[in-house]
C-alpha cells in the first residue's frame, strides 16, 4: 500500500497513538525531536517512530506538555516529506508559530466542521487564519446536521470547497477494545469518506 506517515501536531489532543491503540509501542515521540534544528534524515526519522497498523506515527508521550520550537517542527516535517509517500498531519484549532510551520509544508488542508451554527462560526475564524498560510483548504461537514444546514450550506458559509460529508460514526463513540483505528474495517461512513477523498486527492496530485 501507499507509504503513510501520521503526525500528531496537537500536544493537547490526547495522542493519536492512543487512538490507534499504540500508546505503549516502542519508538520516539515529539519530545525526542524538540532540539532538532538542522536537516533530519527522512529514513532515520521513519525508522525511529512507532509502527501501528502499517503506519509510522509521530505523537506525544504521556509526560508534561512540552513546547516544540518551530525550527524543530520545520526540520521534522521536511524530513517526513523527503521520505516520499503521504504525510498526514492532525492539527489543533489554534494557529501558532509551530502550526504555521506545518501549514507552510502542506499541499492540502481538510477542515472537519460539525454541522451546527456555532461550530461553523468558529470554523470561519480558524479558516481565515489557516488560509493566510495554506491556499488549498477544503471543508468536510460532519453530521448530524442542525436544521437548515447541509454539507453544501456549510461550505458556502465558510467560502471553502466542499471535500465531502462525514456522517456520524457510531464506532468512534465506543471504547476501542480491539485497538483498531477508526475505519479500519473498510465499512462505515468514515471509511467511505476516506476512500473517496484519497482517490480524488491522488488523482489531483498525479495530474498537477
């Protein structure tokens, strides 16, 4: 399959390794790269990270929150991109210097927005900050929908291209007893959305 590296850029998000059932997996986390300044080897980076469900994952440890300097973020993301394949980054809502470094290296951003008015208003503020750095920002509307809203209306209100509709995923509300990532079964609304989105994105990348 396609080589994929998953980067957790939200230090307050609880850890993507936890979501993948790999919080105890061996490998380096963000604090190990906090002092990085110069060029980081792409192959060395990938081999140093935990491998979970055929993904290499860069997440956070369970220690106190540590600020990773923007220079370190730049070095690590550049190394990840040099390795080839696909780099997926989960970002927080705020745009600080470290997040701006990530956005500057992305080809495409996906803003997932719950379909209710307060969330759409908040997403508008996030989008205005993100688009100062990243030109290709798209929206994915997440149901259930508030009265008067649908996926196209969410995209219109935000002034963003619509990437698709992500209906509620019941499996995300249940404990992950099998330690499998969301959508791993290939069934359900999340799996369908991801499959369709990546098929389109890969075609666009090849024809760009």
